[in-house]
C-alpha cells in the first residue's frame, strides 16, 4: 500500500465537517476506508490528529498545518448474538439503530448525538443513565509507541466520567466489541423515542451549530444548573451565544471563529468562578493552532485537562 492509494483532501476547510461549523484550513485530511488503511496511515504519518464525528471539538480558525485523519468512512458494524463489533467511525445513532434491529438494549442513549464509536470511547460518552463503558468488552487499538495493533479489555481502559485510557494519547481506537442485553424491540424503541424527545425539548438541534455540553459536571453537581443560576444565559460574544433553553450549550449564530467561541466559554467560566469559586472543566476540546488570545484562554480554562 502507498499513501497515494488513500483518499486525501489537501488544503481542506474543515469547518463544515464539524457540528459547530467552526474551523480553518488543514494541510491534509485523510479518509481511510478500512482498518488496514488506517493502520498504514498511523504507521506512516507523524503525530496526526484523529477525528471522528467532530461533535466535541472547537477546531481552530487558524487551521492546522499538518495531517488529520478522519475515521468517518470506517463505519462497519456487525452483530453476533448479543455481541456488537463496531469500527471506530460508526456513528452513535447508527449503532443504536443496529442494536435495535437485533433486539439488543444498551445503545439507546447514542440515538440522540452524532459522536462516532471512537469519539464516544475516547470521551466515555453517556446520557440518560447509560455510558458507552457499560457494555464495553474490549478495544482493538493502535499503540502509537510500539506501532502495533493491540487488544485491551475493559478493566484496563481506565473509564471514568467523560474519561478513558485513550485520553493519554498513547492509543488510537480502531474498533471495539460490546455486549448488549436481549430486550423487546418495543421497549428499546420506546426508550430511544423518550431520549430523542427529551433532547428536543432542552437541547439545540444541529440546525443551530453546537458541540454538545460545554463543561463537564463537577462532582455531585450539574454544570448546567450552576451556569443557569449564575445567569450565563444572558451572555454572548461575536457570532455565538448561550442557548436560551440550556445554559451549558453554546450555539454558533453566524460565522463564528474559534476565538469567538473561546471568548464566550471564558465568560461562562469566569462567571461561575466568581459566583461559586468553582472552576468548571470544559468537556469540548480545542484542536489546531492557537492565536495569542486563544493561547491565553486555553491556559486558564484547560489547566486541569488539555495543555
Ligand atoms: C447536539 C449534541 C449533543 C450531544 N450530547 C451528548 C451527550 O448526551 N453525551 C455525551 O457524552 N456527549 C454528547 N455530545 C458530545 C459528543 O457527541 C461526544 O463527546 C462524542 O463522544 C464525540 O465523538 P466524535 O466522534 O464526534 O469525536 P470528535 O469530536 O471527532 O473527537 C473528540 C475527541 O476524540 C478523539 N477521537 C476521535 N476518534 C478517535 C479514535 N478512533 N481514537 C482515538 N481518539 C479519537 C479526538 O482526537 C478528540 O480528541 C453531544 C454533541 C452534540 C453536538
């Protein structure tokens, strides 16, 4: 295999691939079609950025002068009895639907948000009392140090609230195996519908570009509750505002830049800090080159997590 055999877009504006519709020009974006191509890229390219559904990121408007690998074409999913094997690029709603088709329960929470299996495992995504770690059996990973494909079982995945082993940067998820529970299609459908209905009432749809919850919940509290009580629903910055029905969401109201988004996140962060002396931790990750102001803000708000 050679690099030229793999789909690539050069000087690609990544903005429209993100759910926030914020981004810039990336030197090269590769779209591997299968695990073999993905592993070849991971062995060949130095320190690529890996992206799935781009639904939990602020991509820099300054872009990125390097290589990005998008997993979205790696979307095979297979059901064997109660086990589900999914490639990293499978979107959550598709996984949810496949589980429903096989009368399997455990993926109903993924119906309402656009993360891929890779991003969902990276974040240990969850909603409505279910998390991706609940049904997780094992991961097929690329080890960026040894350059080998390895298998790691759930107990070594370091899962916690919006946390997994993948966040230490050593491993890239190629695929994962899950074990779900047999249930009736009727019950599964009812839960999926309930989850969708709940979102419709309080969260912005993707027609209002956003990247899900801005901050993680602090221990024993809710970021949305603190933000709301601190009065952030009034806040906005150029081209971005806090969503009126949920204080932990920001929507892009025009042609927002990454700096616009960070300015608003910073205002929200400072409002809660000054009101409650609580420093919220962003759930959304910043990717790409930072300008001077972005560097200042990131240093402050990501001091506990991303550098
Ligand atoms: C409307 C809306 C609602 C949402 N609701 C929820 C919710 O209820 N619960 C929830 O948990 N989240 C929610 N989110 C946030 C988001 O969908 C999740 O965080 C999701 O897990 C991100 O997946 P992704 O594929 O989009 O990852 P991306 O945004 O593409 O990437 C996120 C991180 O994962 C890493 N990554 C992606 N793929 C891989 C891989 N194969 N191997 C290693 N690292 C990888 C990236 O490098 C990046 O650091 C919501 C988002 C939106 C827009």
